[in-house]
C-alpha cells in the first residue's frame, strides 16, 4: 500500500461517503422510530393492500421484534441500493476518473508496481464501506437505546450489519473488477453497477408473485440472510462468508487485470 496516495484518495472520498452515511442514518432513525404497535397496524393494512409492492422491496414480513423490523424495512432494500450508489461513485473516483483524465500516467510513473497502486485504491474503497457501516451501527444502537431501551441486542445488531457488510464487499468487488478490466471508460464506469442493479431487480421481481419466486434463488443476494446470521444459523453464516470471499476474489482479479492492462500511457 502507498500511504501518501491512500491518504490523498481517502480525503477525496470522505465527502460522498459522509453524504450517503447521513442519508442512511436518517432512514435508520426514521425506521426505528416507526417501531410502534399502532403504526405497525397501519403498515400491515398497507402491506395487505399492496402485498406485491411490499414484497418487491423486501418488506413482506414486518416481524415481531425491533431487530426483525429494522432488518425488514432497512436491510432488505435501502441498505443494498444506497451503498451501491456510493460504491459506483467511489470506484469512478478511484479508478475510472484517473484513466479518463490521464492522471493515471502520473501515478504509473512512480516507482511502485501497478498491483501496489491499485491495492491502495482498493483499501480506500474498503475503508469507506467500513466507516459507513460503523457510523450506521453506532447510530442504530444509540437510537434504539434512546427510543426502545432493551428492545435490541448490540451483538445481534452487529451480526446483522456484518452480514450486510459482506454483501457490500461483494457488490464493490463486482464494480471494482469491471472498472479495472474493461477498456472502455463508459463500460468500466457502469458495467459492474449495471450487473449489481440487475441482481437487485431480479430479487425484487422474485417477490412479486409465486410464479417468479424462483428468481430469488439465482442471484448472489440470495446468500444474504442477516437475521439468520444474528441467530447463529450455519447456512446464513456460510452465505455471508461466501459473499465476502467472492468480493475479495473479485478485487484481486480486478487488480491482476489492471496490472496486465495496456493503458497506452
């Protein structure tokens, strides 16, 4: 890792990370505040009136505990889409923009290997995701403790969020691999995001009706079961581990592809 480059790129990525973190925390606070029996009955009526719509956004089951409520209304859709937006922005800043503007030639002129260069960039992306999850977890715990003391266990919430972080690693790995390997700037910027968006759309379609439910089993998102991880289910833990390892492998493949790439600089 190149420490000066890492610090420089981290500073440039903190603003978009802070913006997404603020939005995510806002949603988390609102959703935790919605955990109310009377409002829960209203949500149930809405869900019964539009079951396909709620299922498409991963909100088919309200749950009976605060942890289940948060996972259903926050982790099913919002904590997949919003981090993907951040990943798209950061991958563009860390990889694609340097190639597009030609500043990659300056970076490659330094007496360091391409692999070490891209490892530094990947480290910035990974740290930003970890910071986002740390801020989210702290905010959720503080808000839940203030509004509903004793309703949610810190260890269970951390387990849920770690499982979700494993999904983020996979999504960022897919975007990273595309950005590093594809020669076209447009394709490099959007191919990985498009693939991840397709996974999300397919997952949403799987909840529309029983005839499409099988679609939910053909995307990597099916491996994510945050509540299962919190409850210690072996299959859920294995799914989260597979997502994390797959993301790390995609990062490594992207770095390897960039190291062999002809950049014409």
